[in-house]
C-alpha cells in the first residue's frame, strides 16, 4: 500500500533451476509424510500457490511457512530445508544461520531476533524460490525441520528433532492471466515480486479469525518520466505526480462486486493518521472485480469522483474503471493492484498472476532506490533493459523496480453492461 518503504532484508533464495505454469491437476493429489512426533507444527499462510514466470526469465514460488511450538518445552529451529517431494534427495533450498534468521518473522510479519519458539508461540518463514527452467520445477515440495524441542510426549527439556512436514502440491493452481491495468509508458513496479522485501509481502493481516497475505503479489504502479522523475512541480501536490489522474482499466471481463468512491486525496509525502485507518478505508477509493469463480482483482487509491462503475455492473477488458489517485493509506499517487481469492481486500489469499503482454523499458537502480535520503522527489537513474532484444513480453509478471509500457487497442472499450 505504501509507495515508498524502507526494504527490510528478508530471505530470497535463488535456485538455478526452472519454469511456464504447469497444467492444473484434475484432482487434488494426496501428499503424506512419515509418522513422527512433531513438536513444532508446520503449515502455510493461505491456500494453494503456483509457480509464476517473472520477467527475469525464472519461475518463482513464493509462500509463508507457519511454525508453531505445540509443546510446553522451548524449541529452536536450526534449519529448514525445502525438498522436492518426489525426489527428496534433491534439496531445493536450505535456510540456516543468518539466512534462516532473515527469513523468520513474527505473526505480524516483523523481523525477529532469534530462531527460538517459546511454548505455544508461532513464527513465519518467508520463502522465495526461483528456478531457471520450467523443467526444473518440482511438482510438489516438502519441508525438513531440524533443531531442538520437546521431542517426545514426556519430554521435560529440549532434545534434538528432525522430521518432514508441510508437503505442498504446486500443480493445483496456475497463475491468472490478466490484461493491462493502465496504458502508455513509464510505469514502475514498486513493492513488487520477488525480492522478499517491500511493503506488500509483509502485509499479513488477521482477518475473520485467519491470517491472510492478500498482497503477496501486489504491485504499486507509479509513472516516471524519461528524465527519471515521478514528480514535476510541487511534490506536496497530487497533480504534480505524472501518474495522477491516469485512466485505470479493467484487466479482464468481470462483475463489479465492491465499490468505494467517497474519500478525498491524501496530501503526498506522509501517510494518514493510523488511528483513522479501518478495513473499509485502508485502501481508499477502490473497485473489486470478480473475473472468475474464486478470482478477484483489486484496484486501490482511486481519485474521488472518478469511479465509473457501480455494484453489479459487468465490464469488458480495457474499460475505464476510474482514475489514479492518492486516497486511503497512501503517501503518493499510485495504483495498487493485486489478484486475490475472495472479494475482500485484506481477507483473501494473494494469487500469482501474469500480464498478457507488456514491454520492458528498463529499471530503477536498486542501490539508489534504497538510499535513506531518496524519496519520490529524487531524480532516479533509469537502467536500460538487460536484454533489449526481449523487450516485448507475454504471460510474465514484471518484477520489482522494472519499468514497463502497456499497449491496449481501443482501451476505452464499449459501455459496461448494467
């Protein structure tokens, strides 16, 4: 949701292996692990995930492992290994020492200082895997936990533990394919996949008695000029931002299931008073589209009075939904976009998705972006595309700090159906 965030050093492991989406399985696969006494329970935040092809040419698997010490004896996690379920001698990732500590977070998605688990407490492990080819993708994964804990029913003190837990089928879902949400050039991917940092990955929320990471694959879209500037004029005015007021488009045919269009723009440069933030207004004026059963697209921070649709309307791809603004929990005009599993901006699982087509124009310099002194008024260096011959992309997810252009024939579309 924030357009400028100090990026926390989270865990991002790149495995030189494989990726395009595997076909969805006809039925759920039954995955098992050997019977064992497991003092630390392991599960996942959210539902089925899927490998998604990034614009770096690799396939990314992103998820959060949820660990809970179920015994009255303290536990310590020393190592988490991600294994290929079907070939368990194949270790896809090993988290230990500093890499494990960087990956561990509290349930509020905050960094932690050690790998211990007091009795009846939980922590999350943020995992990002990347594979160089589709053929290298495992069909399923399983985790091996090592450390110490109450390793028997009568244990009174920690002892060594090592066992398999949390198998996960990676073929039960494929990424959602969507069209352009904006038009034209200079659109920067901010807080995007898959660095392990940024404001979105850590936006895990307790909603309706569950933990959700609705923004796991969210992008904050901001427009930059060829001169490396987001702002022309007074940075305290929304109208000085290049993206402000730009048309926001339907990425697919769908039905409008939620609309808010009553909030004024925030003054750029600061977030609103946290005491004023609620579930209803956190993302400002917004639209939620249902584009398939169990698949919803969320558009946030729209300009007041610009929303063109109402509850129940049906829209077509490329139809204008509203205009880019700075409403809700936002410090600068941008379009927040993500795909999710339910019609709730926060109470849903963030789903992987790809765009039908876009062009890579370059990227921001991460070292400059991460400087403490930088802000949206800075003139940013724009790096050229790594491979100009592959500027045109199809069915990929543009990654963090990349700059893209969207083309859309007849972007206005016909009038939406009432």
